[in-house]
C-alpha cells in the first residue's frame, strides 16, 4: 500500500492543477463577455446610439484643454475636426459588442472609457477621403495635445489610438 502513496499524491496534484486552469479560463470568459443577454437585447442599428461631437458635452477641464488644443492647431494650419466627444454608456457598450460579435473589427477594447466620463475626444483630419491617413498630421496634433496637458492616444504603445485625446 505504502508504495502507491506517491502516485496518489501526484495524481491529486495534477487534478488540482487542471481545476485551477479551468478556473482561470472561466474567469477570463466572464471578463470578456460577462452578460450575453444584455448584448443580445441591444439594437444592431448604430443610429440608435448617436455620435456626440459637441465640445460643450465635455467635462469643464477637458473642454478647456480641448479649446486650447484647437486654437493651437488652427494657428499651425492643421485642419482638425472633432468626430466624437462624450459617449453614452449605451453607445460604448454597442461599440464593444460590435467588435466582439464580428471579432475581425474590434472598435473598442473596453466597456469603461474616458469618453463616457466626458474626459476624452477624438479627432480626424478635415480633408475628404483622407480623414485618417495622414500620420504626420496626427503626430503633430498629438504633440500639441500633450503640450496643453492632454494624453494623446497616438503615443500609446500597446494599442495606438491615433486621434484620441483624454485627460
Ligand atoms: Zn477616443
């Protein structure tokens, strides 16, 4: 009997390791898509979650920095247009769900966002057909944004968000 003890013991350890790994995977699944029924009940029409471009919808400090940013960009002749400011939680969830459903088209990685807290805005180049293509434009804008105290998504290394600013 005694000689079987090491085998029983290592068998138990393996079982515990497997259970532990399942626990981690299960945890991950919940984190990515916690409540499926919530997303199933969402509308698939983007027009039900309209984009807000109004600077006045931003929190005061962000709004002031945004205005300062726009002024400096204008002085340098950079054709900046604001494409989104405040985002409702419903719209954030919609964008999140959209990315997960298609999985080739992830729009946002998070359900929590500086946009929903009125502390972020997105820009594009006001040039038809080349709204997102000019990297030099976004780089310069990002530098100006950082100079007025904003954090520019352009400089994010894990996931670049070219036209995004927050504070
Ligand atoms: Zn953004």
